[in-house]
C-alpha cells in the first residue's frame, strides 16, 4: 500500500473519529444547546449542565472511543493470528473469563459502594482465561499451534459460560439482573479514571501491535512463509496473543461485553483499503473509536431516558453498512 | 460471547419478571420484627442541627447537609414509602417501573438499575435512592463527586419495609411520620394474621413461571406474605429464592391452592390448565383452586404489603370455600 494512500486513509478516519466524538458530546439524553455545551465545557453556566457535560458526557464519549479502538485493534490481531475471519476479541474466552469474574463479584454481593471491585474481578477473570487457554494450547506439540489455541479458547469459553449459568442459577434476582446488565455491555459507568486506565492499555498496546504489523502481514499468508522470510514466528504469536488479549480484557473489564465492533471494523477497513496490517491496525482502531462513540450516542438518545444496549445499536447500524459495502465490492 | 436466553427478552418483560421477584428472607424474621417495636435508629443525630447522616443498607454512611428536598427514587418500593410518608412532593424523578399515581407526572430517568445519568443530574436532586444490591453500577462514584447523596436501599423482604421507612423518614426529616406509618403497618399485618387463626392452614404454591415451573422459595417475601395470610408454602424445604422445580414434584406434593401472578402471559394457561398434561393431575386444578394475584402486589416490599396480605387471604379463603366437598 502506497504511503500517500495510507496517509490519506488515516487522515479521513481521524477526521471521522473526531467528528463522531463531537457528535456524541453534542447529543445526549438531556438536550442542551450548542452554546450551553461550550459554556459547560469551559465550566460556566448552570451547574447541572456543567456536571452533565464534563462529568458524564465527555468521559463517556471518550471511553466509548477508547473501548471501540481497543476492541478493533484486538479483533484485527486475532484475525491475523488465527488466520480466521470470524475471530473477534472474545473468541479465545477473554469475555467468558471476565464475565465469570464480574458475575461472581456481583452475586457475592458487591455493593454500589465499591466501584472498582467489579472491573477488577472481571480483569482478573480475563487474565485467568488468557493464561489457562495458553497453557492448554501449549500442552500439545513443541510450539504454539494457533489451531490448537483456537480450540482451547473455544472450549475454555464454553466452560466459563457454563460456570456463569451455574452461578446465576443460585443468584438472587437483583444480582441476576445486575449480572445480565453487565454482560450486555454498557458505557454508562464511564468516568475519567476509567478513561485513564483504558488509555494506559490502549496506547502501548496499539503501538506494540503496529510495530508487529509486518510480521502479522506475513503471518496472514502462512506460518512457514513467515518463518522463511525472517519473522520470529513463535515470539510474534506470543506477543500478538498477549497484547490483543490484554486490550480486550481492559475493554471488557471496564465496559462489559460489547459485541460486533471488534469483529466488523477490521473487515470494513480490509474491504475499503486492503489488508496491510501496518495500515489496518491503526485504521481499524480509529474506525472502531468512531463507530462505538457514535452508536453509544444513539443508544443513549434514541429512546431517552431509556438506554438501549450499545451492542444492539452497533449491530443495527453496522450490519446494513457492512452489507452495503459487500454489495458495492461485488458489483 | 455469552448470550443467556433471558437477556434476549424485551425490556418490559425482563422488568416485569424482575419486578415480580424482589424478595427474600424468612417469616420468622418478620414475626420478630412484628414483635419488637421501633428498633434502633441508625446513626441518628450524629451531625449537628440540620445535617442528616444515615448508614445505608450497603454499609455506606450517607451524609446530607440538610434533609433531602429533591429526591430521585430508583427503587419503586422507596417511592411508595416516600409517598406514604407524605414526602411525595419531594420526588423529582422516578423510574419507568413506578406505578404510584402521585409521581406519574415526574420525569422518568429510565430504569432503576440503568438510569440515564444525564437525565438524573438534570433534575438536580440532592439525594438518589438506589438499589443496594446493584453490583456493577458505579452510581455512587459518579454522583457523589457532583454533590448528590446516594442511599443504597435493600428491598427484598418484609423486614426491609420497616428498614426503608426508618431510613427514608430520617433522610427527609419525617421521623415521626415514619414511626406512625411503621406501627400502622405492624398493627394491620397483625390483625390480618389474627383473622386467620382457627382456620385450617392450606398449603400453597406461588408459581411465578409455569414452563418451567418456578416457585417462591421459603425465604422469599411471598412466602412471608403467605404466612401472614394464614397459609403455608408447599415447598418449605427448597434452597434458593426462586428455584425451578419439576412438575412431578408439584404433583407429588398436591398443594391445596396454586397462586399465580395476574399476567396476560399466564392467564391463557390458567384457562386450559385442566387439560394440560401433568397439571391436570393436581387436585387444586381439578377443584378450581387456582388464584391469580395482581403482580404489583406481590413484587414490592413497600407499604402495600398490607394490601397484598389482605388480598391473598381473601382470595385463598374464597378458593377454599368454592372447593367441592
């Protein structure tokens, strides 16, 4: 892919992401005028408007963008690593592990007083899943076979889902409801501290993945070819697996299981610009950021004050767009 | 990705279902509460003059500079308590699940567990009553920095009704109204209980779902209400709050009366129960001893537990009277 075309593509996507962020700050469940929003950002005007814009809407828009970016970078990497177009950030059981952690914390009676317990429990659950899947995959053969890794991820995920159902069977109704809300994924709990935590994972994580992009390109062709062409295949697999999993874990821990974004944005970028991972990873991240902040804005305004599950809106917006894109490519 | 079958339900039915099932704890606890008047007021009067501080049901100390003037209630039973305390005019926001006509004109902030925070902040409350059990909600972390007090309320069983009255009346500086309300409820419940003394005690099963059968366990609010209404649960030995049981076991136990919530989704089934395999083996079905109760009565441990107990008592009595000799 030529440098000029890549730069143009990234510029367009950056503009789209910035536009999406602006739109999601502009619109919310409470309708505020443009002037009121600008005033609120500067910290003047009605105290409730300032609180709404500065403490609720802005961090939520930014967190949506970061989660979208993390899931997209993670999904793109898994698709290369597993050479499977159906791979998404959750395919190797990260979401299952996180859900077991979160649901257990909820059912064991974590109260609203402890805001960080559930994200921490989810993150620990995700880490356990990452390690267990890797251990199982390494039990077979001398090296890490990505086909075995995929199988290990799927069975571990299935096992964790069974654990969740078991825990929920004995949960009281309130915990049950809270757990289901968590699993549907939501950005309603967004805060600046969560934004910083996410950024702490997203920025280095994405940079690592971009530096590995050449290896991932070769990897997508085949492991042997990649090895012949000088890629440190084993190291690439470990680093890619670890980084993509950590990105997904951080996103899931802070926002629950938000589906579809991580699966679809890499494909959209591939359909429009081709599958050079040096471009695809940053581009998919930007597109994911734009998509999720935009769909979250829709999720909280369409039926306000009821919030729709953001995963539902993402699929409702994303699927028609993707089908249109596929048709256009086919024509 | 995990996709539980129940999550795919539409909002109202999830809510209705969850609304139907908000209860826990044992009849013994209630009787103890009936016996001991008053109880200790949590941390009352620690702060000077107008400031109010109460420990909430999540163990968190809620401190307000003055009694709450603008309240958003995310817990429908708390809304009912506030209205009963005569503080309905201080409610500035409610949820979509509130049914009290007194607050119908207040803006809704969406669901109780997933409110729209923007809408909530826009009504400028000084106190938010939230679910104590709502785990993943970071409501407190988000609202307290904005100067909004968050009180986590436990609302599961009949003892929680008295806890809610005590805490909420203190938060809105209506302690004496709270005392009056609590003793009135205690008196009326005791009267209902007394009115059934001497009658035979029917065994009753409350079915919240029929396919598969989900019944109220002995630790639920419903089982407590049954006890007050002069009945006993046919499943005193079940673990968990709302366990799923087999139809075989239901047939084996032959409860005297089946009680179901009055829901559009269940009424057609009740109509054809006599012909339904398994269900037709139940003597209660053959005798027509199947009772339906408005779900809102059996779902909310609030001041209307009195009505719930009274309605249940009367309908059970009627069903047993109708029974062929």
